C-alpha cells in the first residue's frame, strides 16, 4: 500500500459535531470541550460557524466561543477555523479575529438550496467575492458538500466536482475539502472519484471530510490514504451531521481515526489520553449519543 508517514487531522467537533445537537449546549461547555480538544494536540480545529442563528440556533454564540478559544489558543501552535456560508459570515468571522474559514458549497443543487438557500452558481460567485475581498486577511478553504452522494437523490458527476475544485483554487482556495455529507461513499467510489480528481487537482490541496452514517468512513479513509491524501476532518465522539441533509449522522470519530492510523504506524501528533478526557467531558455535558468504537472501550476502562 502507498501510505503516508504522517497525517494531519482537523478536529471539527466544535462546529460540525455540535450543530446537529438539538439541546443547546451551554457556551461555557462548548469552550471547555474545545480547550480539551486543543490540549489533545490537534494542529487545526474548527470551532464554530457564522450562520443565521434562526436556522442553526446551536451556533448563536459563535462570537463568544471565538473570543475565549482564541485567547486560550495563543502560543499553542493550533490554527482555528470557522465555517461560513456567505459574505456576511465571512465578515463576522473576520471581525471575530478568525484567520481561516471554511466556505461550504454543495455539488448537489438540491442540497445547496436546502443548506444555504442559493444555487451552486450563486454560492461560487459569493466564494469568489470573499476570496477577493479578504485576500491576505483570511485563509479560505472550499468545502464541496455531497461529493460522494446527495441525500435528495441527485446524481453527482465527477466532472462537476473537478470544475468546482478548479474554480475554487483559481479564486484563491487554500484547500479543497471533499465531503461525504451523508455517508454515501464507499471505497470503490472514493477510488473512482480521486483517480479522476487528482489529474486536475494536486493531492496536497485535497482534504477529506467523511461521515460514518453507514459504517464506511474508515474504509473510505484508507482508500484516500492510498492516493496520498494526508489531511482528514473528524469529530471527537463521532458527533455531527447536517441539519439540512436527511440521514446525515455523525462524522468519523477522531478517536477511531487516530487509533487506526497509529496502529498502521502513521503519525498524527494526537495524545489519545488527552482526547479520552475530552470525550468523557462530551459524554457528560452534551445531550447526544457518543458513537465510536474507542469511546465504548474508554467507557469500560480499556
């Protein structure tokens, strides 16, 4: 197998992990969890999203979370990221002293309309405007949702993924995130998509965001590793999901991903004992099921 020696894991529990939790998580608990995640050694952490609080109430405290987490992260060698869906979100992130943003556009027209109430073309135009407006002030990552399947049954063409990714890089994207929003991917599909995408997009510009809805996230990770992808997004405790995508359950759990990579001899820089502490705190303070193999072992003292 053609495996990398080191992988960067981007922890997204503070945004994607929390956004689908129905019971509002106390702001102080969100901040405490993110601090514990930072202490686990993650070099990049997505901490919140600047979205309409009427649509995603869980993210209504984005400014407060940013203020406290940014202060805590000083000097710790971690990059903090916020997700934004539009120019307004980018402005709010910039005003909150965030230096890097994820901008999400779905490859699926139906999902993009449900998620951000815009056509794909409208969202891409807004992305280009953000890159132009905040050039040199914000690092911008383009997340392509529903890359491996649409929850509304729309067929996803690989050529459309390539076209959107090329357009994103041309506009100034630092990374292209290929997101399996509802966990419809499988290793053969991941292999098929990456074999085409890599012809046009440098592998080191690709990041993977995989959901474990159907139990295939780690298998899909392995397929991507074999293509040389070295950056993966995950969420502690396997939390997560999109409020506007039916069937979008948890992300691949950080602890399961770290465990697999470590057992394979791939360096992650993550301290599993510290991550275990963070997951115990999540279990105590977040009203959502903790779904991961390692978390189950942690709970019985293994």
